C-alpha cells in the first residue's frame, strides 16, 4: 500500500479520474471470478446502497427488511418515498427466512446483520431467493469476511440477487470510501445509468489506485481478517467469563449485555473511561451494547475495565 502511495503522481490530480474505474473493476472481476459487467463501484457502500434503493425499489408493494438492522435502510426509504415493512427478528435476534415469503417489492438485509453480528447460511439465503423470484434481494455483505458465508456463488443462479460490499471493514480502508455492488449484468448497467445521472466521476484517482493495491495484496488482507477474528473470539470468551451474554457474532464487533446491569449504565461507565461503544434507547436493544473489535491492547483494556467495574459494583 505504501508503495502505491509513493508511486502515485500527484500531477494526475489535475485531471478527472477514470470514470468507469476499469482497472479496479478488472481486478475485482478476477478476484470474485465474475465479469467486469457484473461489478459496480461507488463511493463507499452507503452510496452504493442508496443508489440501489433508488434504482430497484419502486414497487407499490413494501420493501421487506429486518426490524433490527442497519439504520440507514429506513432512511433511504423515507428519502425516496419507498414503502417498507419491518420484519421482526426472532427472540434471539435471528432472521427467520420463512417470514420473507409474503408479498413484497424487494428484500434487503445485512449478512452478518448489524448490530447483532448474526449471519444466515447459504441454504437460508437460497430459500429467500427461490421464494421471491420476482423481487430483487439485496444482501449487504459489509461484514461477511469476518465469518459469514458470502452469496457470491449464487449470482449465476439467481438473477434477482444483488450483493453490496465495502472496503471500509475487512480491508481497513474506510478513509478512501470504496463500495461495490455485484449482480447480473443488466442490474449493474441500470445502477450505472442512475449513478451517471448524478455524477460520472464518483471515485477519485487515488482511491482507485489504493483499491487495486488492496485487492492484489491477499496476504495482508488474510492476515488482518484473521487477526480481528482471533481477537474477537478471545474477547467474547473473556466477556462470557465475566457473566455477560453475547450473540455469536460473525462481524468485527460483539453484541453483549449483562443480565443484572442496564445497557445505559454500562455505556455511561465505559464512556467516562473514554471507551466509546454503541448503545440504543430502543425496545429489545436498550440493554445491549455493540463493541467494535480493536487491537489486542485495546480489547484487553476494555475487558480489564469491565472486570474492575463489576467487582467494584459488588462492594
């Protein structure tokens, strides 16, 4: 990565970037074993998701989504005046695939989900696709590299499948804003039609070069992902020892609660220690915290503080 940054000629910045992002699309096509026409690239997965909602979800039937998931899904619906319906997760926060066999104008869900970190398998994904042949099923795979099963292998079998991915999580490149959509050639062409009606040059030149370097550096990618998974599993075990309840997260965060302490109390205690976690004042979530996995030293600090806090609270 450093090599690419040093070799980048800043004089290129006076020119508009390559509009079709051809070189990065070619590398991603080879990486995912797809055609270049099956790949869409935008400024982060949030832009890709927003354009996907605008492009595909315009039915008179509601878009189905989990009632607990990425908070921007209903925001996009409100922005584009898309009717939607929240489908309740099970009591243990798992997605119930049978609940998506109802009239709809599309389906969207994250896999693994956020903030729960739970994932469904390929058999369950294929069930949803098979039961909804006339609906586009959008799967947000922002966290899939941390332990979920990607649906990429189903793209050639199901034309109603669209997958979004990001360089911000497993590739640790949130600062360059790169997002990807993978689908059939017709769907991807329509995404580009909508994107180009706004801006023909969405991905800057330097981001394209860094993206290429990331795709080519498989060794670093594998090392980084495995390191996060290893730290996550150690941290989950540590919290379980302390008496916390956790979901089996397959993401780069954990979703936890303590059976005797409110989420708000724990959030405030961590905040006072300058440890920032996520907390929601919402039904079913108000006692849960989402804690992002950092370095080993950072997670040891969190675990140590929580242990001390629980011990002090018993006195």
